C-alpha cells in the first residue's frame, strides 16, 4: 500500500461541478464551478484540467473519492458512474462519501447534518441513525439544531480528505444515496405491441 495516497475527488450532487486533488494530507488543487445543468459534459474536462495543472497522470492516482448524495438525482448518477468507471479502468478503489459526512466533518458537534430536500423538506441524519426526510414541523421538534453545508464550500475537498482516511480499508462500491423515491413514474398506458 502506498504511504502517501493521491486522491482525485469530485461531486455533482448539487448545482455545481466540484473537484479536488489531494496528495498525502495536502490539497494541491481544487475547483468548484456553479452550474445547474451540463455537469455530465463538464466533469471529465474539469478532472483532466486539474490533473494536467499538477502534472499528475491518471495512472498515478491511488483512489477516487466521489460524492454520493443526497441531492440531485441526475447529478449523483453522473458522479457515481464516472467514479466507478474510472476506478474500474484504473484498477484503483472508488470511495463514496455522503453529504452528511461532509457536513459533520466541516461543522463537528454543532448539530444534525441536514441537506435541503424538495418541497421545503429536509434530509436529516441523526448521529448513528439512518437518514430521513422530515417536514419543517418535524425538524423543529429535534433536540439539536440542523446544520447545513457551509456556503461556498467546495465539497470535493472534504470528500478527498475522507476518502484518503478510508483508503486501504475495504469499501463498498459507491452507490447513489437516495432518501426520497424518484418523482418519475412509469407510464399508465400499456407499451405498444412489437410486431415480429
């Protein structure tokens, strides 16, 4: 096992493309670009730019860190798919990091990590418990305050740091963290008959 891991981390679970490159315990490059759409087209270009700026080859990476949500359904799938594909192609581990872990790491002990959910609700994770979606009234009854991501935080920095801490320990393959079921529903009409 390499003593000084090089971790490339990225996240598209919200309205951004975020990336960071960590060597050992030092972030040597990072970027966050605000965007509501277009992450699928931008993420690989952004990663390539960061690696080239630091004269780091894809083959020099030790691990991939990736944000797994909760957040935007499509954005999460973009990052997780990219991370799994890169890990497979490079023969290195991909390590998933959820947004609750990011919040807990950047605001330790301040309350329950919370991510805004659709329709004015909240995704909340109590310490050691499974995350749930709560209404405002339900959230108001909690014994501790809700803690959100720091404004303008580049989540990829914390993802890289957490992934480096988990490096060398067996991790499950990254998978999207969906707390709420998809809004899309199958069509009500029967599918057309396929004529041979």
